[in-house]
C-alpha cells in the first residue's frame, strides 16, 4: 500500500498509508487545519540494459550495443 506525505498550512508534515482509491486526507492530524498531499520522489528506478538511462534509445542517434556489433 502506498505511503503519502501531507503538509498543512501550519507546516506540520505527516505520512499516511492509504490505498490508491482512498480520498486524500483533508485535515492535519496534529492541528486540524486543511492540508495537501505532497508530490515526493519515488524509489522506482529502471535498471539493466535496454533502458534509456543506459544510453539506448530509438532515436536516429541510437548507440550500438555489443549485440549489434557482433551481428555485423
């Protein structure tokens, strides 16, 4: 289940474990003031060969992989 971060108007921050289908929390758990869900960094990373971060893309400037070099 995802963990969401929230911040209220009084700068209190808290986390809540909620289902994706759950409505966002509207009031701070500390002071009761209105709060908003924050956008935070994810821990999801694409790793391994074939991903853009590794230099492989479908553009005209495509890097050649070791597999391409062997087939020629």
